[in-house]
């Protein structure tokens, strides 16, 4: 199976470097992406929005002459779901890594602008359960390799127009929630619950990890993706 790997905010294709060998050992062909404008100063990235990130994934899908699995980490999950909406007949499954399918019009989040872009805010910005399993050496490595994202991307609403996306099977690899806990949490999120409940085939797998399992437990994450692809 061809597997497209979409990083979350501030990360590029290399963020999957410890996961790809697990997928390739299982016989899959892996396509990790770096999305437009990552690490690019504001004058060259200010016009780039979430639609451009979705378009980049759609272009990757269209370049592959076979069904694909799309994997999205964190904010990359919005991008993955946008790509499934654009190509519901080409995507065999979407795997969400510690995130959930967004409803139409949802954004990722809002972050502080610095010099017209959004830099990585540092590990201390995040809650302890999200980062507690990342050791100091790994934090230092990825702080140095993290890159800014275009100003518009995190706050742009995702445009979803094709209800056939709900026919695409979904696996949520949740860091800390069981399926019952995940569904209970979504029940308080209004339209997010409606979107998830509209999906015809959806499963939730608990990883027992923080928010960045590609750094803290890449072997476990890789095997969970392999199991999801089946």
C-alpha cells in the first residue's frame, strides 16, 4: 500500500524518519511530505493557507496510480481529511495520529505571530501529558529542527464539500484515550462529534503515548499504522 504521511505544524517530512522503516519493513511504500511554506519567511509564505496544504496532498495522491492511505499527525489531520474530501474515491483509509476528523469550517488553532509567521512555541507551551514521554535529548533535537508555518494555515477554516468522505474508513490513533473515552470527549465538542459519527467505519486505538508518538515511540506508532492499513 502507498502511505502518505502528513506532519503536524512546525514539522517536515523528516519528522517521520523513525516511523518509515517500520512501514517499509511491512512492505508498504511511504511518501512523507513537507508542506508548502514550512520554514519560509513571511514575504514568501503569507498567501499560503490550509487549502494549499490540502492541494499538496491531493497532488501526491494524484501522482500515485493506486489507492492510498493518508496519515495525518495533529494539525495534519485537518489536511488529511481535506484530502479525503477532495479524493474520496482514491483514499482507502485515513489514519489520524492523536487528533480527530474536523467538521467543515473548523480550524487547527491560533498561535502567536512572530515576524509574520508562526514559530514553534517550545515544549513548555504544551500540557504535561502531551510532552511527558519525550526525553530531553529528543526535545532538543526537534526544537532545533522545528520550522515556522505560514501565518494563515492554523486559523484557516477547512472546506469540506463531499459527503462521500464519510465512506472512507478512519482509524484514530489516540495518545491517551480509549475508544469510549474518545467518544465521550467528542460528545462535548458539538460538530466534531457529528462529523465523527457520520463516518461509516471508524475505530479508535489507544497508543498510551503523548502527542508526538513519532518521537517517543516510533516503533509502536509504525506498527499501529501497519495494523490500521491491514
